[in-house]
C-alpha cells in the first residue's frame, strides 16, 4: 500500500485528490508513475518503497501517457494544455502546448480551453509520433459535437463524432510498450456507436463497420423474416450492396479480427427485412446466428424533398416521417419488392444488376374513397358470377378519369383539396444503381377534402404481374406490367346480393368534414403522431383498435371494415368448378374471406396488350375477428405457395431475358372424383378454419382464444410438416397442425407489454421467429427441437487464442549498459510467494467430481494418504526409539557425574583450605 502522504512532498499538508492515473515505466517495471488530480505526479520506486521524483503543475491532471523509451511522459490538463516531462528533470515540463488554443502575438499564455480528458502518445520508426486526444476544444465552439484530435508532427486534425466520446484506444503493431508502437487505427467508443479511424490514410477516414451496434439509424416501422430462402439471394444482395457508393470510408479491411463461426449443421439462408421511419429498407443476413447488412434501399429518393418548412407540401397527411414504411411484400424467387408507405403510396421495385437512369418515374394515381350514400347492393349473383366493373366503366366516385396521367388537383383555399397526392414524385431523371429499381409508383389522392387512408394490406404476384392493396375503404388491383388500374372497389361491393354477409345500403349521413380521419370509431383523432408511430411508442395505434365484437350492426361494419390480408392462389373459384384457375383471396377486418377469380390473357406480347378481368365469387368463409393469414394446401397437406416468375434481369438483353424467364407451372388439378383436391386455411384473431375446395365446406375449426386475440399468425413449415403458428396478445405462442388444427404447442412466452412487439413479431419456416425487444435489439426465438439441440454448436466463439509475438530484441549495448527494459517479479516483491500463497499467474486443470479423471484422482489420493500415514507411523516409532536411547544415555551420564562428584567431596572433606 502506497500512502498518499508518503508519495507527495512532506511539506504538502493538503490532500492531493483522487488518483487519476497509474502505470509502469515501459523500460523499468520497478518504477510506478502515479498521477493525482491536483496536478502532482510521483515516480515511485517499488523496490526501495520511496518516491524518486515528484512533478508539480498548477492545473488538474486528467490522463498521462508514456513515451516508449520511458524517458518522457505527457500529461493532459483541465485547461486544455499538454505538458511533456523528462523523467530526470522534475523541476519544470520540457514542453507545454495548447492544441486548440489561440496563440497571442505578445507571447502571453494562450487562452484556456476545455479539459483534455484523455491523451495517448504513440511513436513510429520512420516519422513523427502520434498524439491522440479527446476534448481540449476552445470555449468559443459552443454547440460543437464531440471531437477527437490527432496531432502528427505539425499537423492537427479534428474529427467530429456523432455522439459523445466514452473512451478510445489506439491499435498498434506491437503489444509491447517498450518498443516503437507503429499505430495504425484508433477505436473510439461512443455512447451509441463504435468508430474505428484509419491512421494510415490522409484525412483519417473511418473503417466501414461490418457489425453495426444499432440495427437502424431511424426507428423500425415494420419487419419481415424469411428463412430457407433461395441460396443465390444472399450473394446477389451482398454484391449490389457492396457496390453502393460509400464515400468517406477507408479502403482497408476492418482491422479487428478474431473469433470462430459455430460448427452447427444448419446452414439454410435467412434474411431479415426492416422498414424504417425515414423510408429506408435494409436487407440483413441472419444466417448462422449472425446479423450483417446486405443491402440498403432508400425509397425517399423517388419523391421530391421539401427544402424548407415554407415549401412543405400542403397535402401532407403526416407531419413527421412522411416516407415511413407501413408494410411490404417480397417474393424471394422473383425478387419483386412492393412497399407501402404511411403517405398512402405504393412503390413497385424490380431487382437488376445493372444501373440505369430513369428519365420519368412511372406514376399511377388512384382515387380510393368510398361513399355509400344511396348506394344499392352490388349486382353480383352468388353462383351466377358476373365480371366486376372496371375503373373506366364504373360510376363510383372513387375511379379517376385517366389512370395514366397524373391528375391536376385543386388545392385552393376556396374549396376542399381534391385529386392531390400526399407526396410529389420526382420530376427530374432518377439515376438508379444496381439493386432494386423503381418500376411503378402508385399514389392515393385526396377526394373531396378527405385525405387518403393508410394502406393496411399489400401483396404482389410476379406470375400474374399484379399488385393488390387495400385499406378501410376497399381494395385496388394494379397491373404493373401495363401500368394500369384494373380494379377499384369498396369493401361492400365484394359481397353478392345472395351472400348472408351482404352489406346493407347506408342511410344518408351528414356532409363530410374537410379533414377526415381513419375509418375507425375515433374519426376525430387524425394527427400525424397517430398515423405514423415508430415501434418505440408505448401507446396503441389505430391498427390495433379494431372491433372485437361479432355482433356489430351492418352500418358499423360497413364503416369500419377494412381489407386486412390477401393471398394469390390457383384454386376452384366456384363449387361447380373442376379446373384450377388463378384466384385472389381477400380477408377483411370483420372476418370475411371473399374470392375473386382472375382471367389472364395469353403470355408474350398479348399479356402486355390485353387487359385482365376479375369476377367476384362471393364469400368463402367467415370467422370471428379480423383475418390475419390465409393459405392453400393440396390433398396431402402440402402448402401450395403462390405462383411466381423466376427472376430475370429487366435491363439485360432480350436473349438473356428469354433464356432466364421461366414461369413456374401451376399445381395440377386432381383427377380423382369424389375427393377434395385442396384445403383453404384461414386464421383470424379468434379462430382458425380449414375449408375443403371446391365444395367450400368447413371440415375443421378451432377456437384459438376467447379472452385475448391473435396478433400475428403464419402458415409455416416445421420438421417437414406445415402448421399454423400464432402469437397472442396474452403472450402465448401456439401451433396448430394442418389440416386437422390439433394443438401442438401452447407456451406462455411473453405478454404484450409494448406495441413494438406487436408491430414487429413475425414467424418464418423451420421454427423461427423474431421481434424487436428494444429500439436497437432484435430478439430471435425458436420453437424447433432440432434447433434447440444444435444451439450450442451454432454459437460462435468470441475469442481466438493466438501466439504472443516475439519480444523486441534488447541489443548488445543496451544489455551491457543497462538501457533495455528491466523486468520485475512482483510476487517476490510483494511477498505473496514467501507468504505461502500460490502464484496468480499459474493455473492447473482441476477435474470435475463426476469425470474419470476425478475418480482416478480420488482413488490415487486415498492410496497415497494411506501410504503417507504408514510411513509417518514408522518414522514416529523410529524417533521414539532414538529418544528412549538418548534418555538412557543421559541418565547413565548423570549417575557417573554424581559418583565422581561424591568421590571428590570425600577426598577433600577433612583438608584445610591452605592444604589444597
């Protein structure tokens, strides 16, 4: 223990403050440098237990750094100065500099600056040393962000950081402090990030981090998880992602390495897609328990950005984050991506490996606002299905006069807004780099002063070339190949007159107000915060305020019923059909599932010229609660996914397109009569049903929950079989077998305490699921026994043992004259070894009690103890015999001495003293 009153001057009576620094001399481990906060630095001799030198400065000390030769050290102070001291000259510092201080012309002391919190001093063989420091800026830099300063020779570089600096560490070529350091990078730990700076390039660029600490720069608004994707997807996304222009990054590879991948046998590709509040979309490689960014897409580039608050579009329905991603639909096989935003816009993307420049972005504006004043029931007969009205032929107020040309809306102060989109599409040419490129932009427009409602469901099918989306007003079907609007219907128009779930005509109502709200009970609450909330919000949004009652009136249903889900399939549209045909299943928030039959033109050029037609087939089934997911099984219980078109590069040559273009053949129809060919699987917030096709009879039914409701449900594959997985608001995760709907799993996992979980929870194949557990963390879970068994093998190793590099050569003359580093045995110095304590630097393997080594050790220990006890007994007997012999000899010697003394006494008894 080194007492402070022994370390400082004896004449000093005040306490020097806390110790802010302690380190060894790089060339002599027996010398300890101790820095006190008050400005006193002491070089303490551990062997002699006394202070060799004391260095005093007027300003408080924050950190100290050694020169590698151990002859100098640098101190950083609270006034923004750096003092360099020679070890043998404690009277005054050799140099005093203020890196960010203004040097006055009259030679006076520079003005004080902010404290330099930390400094590191690193030397090089072939150049000037590096001094890296944090803080020390001038006080006139008010509001400036945290900075890291690099001083190299006569140059001083200030690097601004996005967040406050917690600590930094300089990476060097050698781990030995008594050698030339040769620094090559600086690792800076910020409050919300980790930055690595390259010291070897001009300007000190940062390394591009392959391991981001945060999964997003802006809040995540939606999340999708895809397991067992096509194997070529991840390399394709990584290829285009690595080609994205990233300026300001170092050209070198990430300097920090180490660790080993897990040795698990599961190697299927997994991709996570996150949509963010700023309109960006990120693709992540989630294979093998890793998380790495593959590709980033910015959807906001399609739209014009307001330069200032005064130029903000007046038609915005969202004040903050107007480009936020609401939902997305992705086809991994065809690589088609469809994105819906909170400003009632849909963007269709194609994947290409070549860059292009789009002169004019294709735009399609849709009027989608239902008004039931005086609307009769749609003339659609149950089995006598007629074609649905096309947008051009319909007299409903939601159809636009020309879907090809952007409409010129009115936004005058005299009348309500009409025919105006919420965002302005970019008018200048758009340069698109390899990756996802815009194919079509669809925007919902204002209608009679009412803003368009947010899109609640979305689906894309590459085989048919269709995009379908819906909200609380109805649905719209768009042909993205022909860039036309095929269908635009209100929800009530999907029902046939003979349908038991038929919607009744609405009674007249009051004129609408200029600012309409979401089609919900809370129409008056229509602010931007309710329309665009990040998953960090704790309040429930409109998406989860659906009615849980099945006994609502038709008028209430009519005003509240929204389109909640879609599913493209090839099935039997009518009960009498025996051949498969393309269909679209439509699920609503009130539990109805309707079927639309598609009539596709032949392929080739006719597909681009002839229109598609639709026919309503009425209601297929009705469940309690809103429809969450739908699927289609064949007679053997195998899931029939929607048909798709194999990916081809749209910017490639015609020959390459035809060579790579191959449509997936539809499922063959069943030839066995009297046997149901397919099973439609439908899951809602309350129950699940399996309907036989084409008879449309319910063969299995299961009530999932009565007291709660399902937040997310998916039809997934687990262990070679298909099942329905559900996540309920009460925290239960359940799985139901298909097609029997038998409960397989019911676990109380996590109660719904945050709407972030409800927004981002999603299931995937092979027993995987994930959700956002915090604003910056993704939680992955598994309900597969195979994955649980292999989990330990899948885990990676964080550290990799490496050999210690060779120590620097001391040299002949340094060894002769004592100029090299001197080692010191601390254990001998502090007396731990002499006190009988084991050395802390030694370790031994201690076998466990249940192992063979432990049993052998225990057995050998018992035998050894018995042998040692026997030897000890023999030695004790020998020692006792020797003691007895020595005792007898001593008694004989005593008797002889007594006899001789008695004889002597008798001899001289009668003689006088003078006769002796």
